[in-house]
């Protein structure tokens, strides 16, 4: 401060001397005016207001030889951010819930301001359903199952009524032929031709065979009636007896043979050779290869199934046990005067049902 005061005093003295000389000379001479040129000698800039990241600052300097000073604006510094780093991971959206992108942040080293980016909402994807149709059966509805390929959400819709059973032709099972002493019987069974369910079963009685009462029924030769001969016979040791004509034997039909047996689930399908001139076929199956119901106290399944149509060459036997071995044979029959005449049995074939 003292230095500034001395400079000012020196400047005033010099200025006074120049002015005095000029006045003195002017008394005798007319002198032209003199222009005084002053060069500032500024000090270094002093920061009067510090700039920040977002606000400008101020700086000032002063002339050493005069009262002149200058002021300038210092630009804002701007932020000095570090690298981006993840603060929240990405959350994937699913079919029903929205997600979001990852969130990142960086911080200014001067003012500690933190900026973030990311975190945008990822909208729910909604379900992507694929359809699978389940056809109706005889007893159950049909429907379409819709399953999402992303989240496995599923539901059923588009229901269709059950088809109902389709009756097949009646079949004959468990036949017992009638005799002269006892009635026979068989079971007439109707299955569904689609699902093989049993729809009905009834027992049909076969009447006893009629005992012949006439000569023609006995197939005997008629003997003419004669009065009793009271005379002694020529040969008393040999009484006369009427002679009978021998019965005419009915020729047995030609036998058939099993072509193949195809196993099924609790069933098997048998195919045989077609024989001309027969009335039908009889299939016998058993769990015993000798076709006996009981051996040494152990019981076996032995059943017969009749096929009344001569044109039929295949039959499916149902309602069996799974993974069970069965023995099968077949024979033809021909109806003569209301009675069946059977051929000899075919060779036995074995089959095991599926598990």
C-alpha cells in the first residue's frame, strides 16, 4: 500500500512540474498541447469467486500505476465423472410380469453429483400358447389343451361332447350244448366296436334235444305187424327179433386252421382259414394247454366263443388278463336238423397278451 501511495505522489509532482513549465512558456510563447500516454502495469489475476461444476467464477487484476482494474468471468468447470458401473441388474420380463433393464451410475469427483442411466421398463411378454386337441371318446368329452411355450401355463377349452358307444354285432360266448338230458346255454354279448366296452350280456337257453319217438326219427326199418304165432318155433333157442336199420352217419365238416394270432392289451385277435359249406366256427381258449378247467386242484380258464357267420375269418377275444399266456384252437361246425356237427379241432397255438 505504501508503494502505491509513493507512486501516486510521484505522478502528481511530475504532472505539476509539466503543468508549471507549460504555463511559463505560454506567457512568452504559444506552445501546442501535449498528449500524455499512460501504459498500465497490471498485477496477476486474482480469483475473486471460485467457479464450480455448474456456475461461473470471477477473476480481477489492478494497474500498479493507476486506479484502473479489470474483471473477467471464469467459465464453469463442468463435471468430472468417473466410469459407469452397474447398480441394479437387469430383470427379465415374463408372460405376466414386467421387467426392467440394468441401471448404471457414475459420480462427479468434484461435486459428488451422481447420474444414472438404464432401468427402462420391459413390458410383460404375454402368453404364447400352443394347442393340442384331444379327440372325444365313447364316454369322455374331447377338448383342446392350450399350453404356453414360455411359462407352461395351461388350460382346457373348446369342449366336444362324447361320441357314445357304437354297438357291434352280437357275439356268442361260453356256449354249453344241450343234450337229451340237460338244457344248454350261451351268453349273447354286445361290445362297442370302438372302445370294446361291454354294452350288454344276456344268457340264452338252448332247449334239450328232442328224444326221437317215431321209426323215421330212429332211422329204423319198419316191421309189418303180424299176429302172434302160437306154434313152436323151428329153432326155440333163437327167438325172432325185429331188425333195425343202422343210422346214417352225418359227415363231419372239414376242419380249419389258425393262420395267425396277434396279441393285444388284455386281448388277442385270431385269424383262420375260411372253409366252404360250414355254418360257423367255434373258438376255444384256455390258460391250460390241455383245455381242462381243473388239474390237481388248480383251476384254469377254459372258454368257447362261437362265430355264427361262415364268411367271418377273424375274431378279437377281449376281457382277458394282461401279460397272460393263452392256448387257442378252432373248429368248424355245421347245423344238421337243428344240431351242430363239429369238425375236429385245429392245432393249438399259444399267445401272450401285452403288459
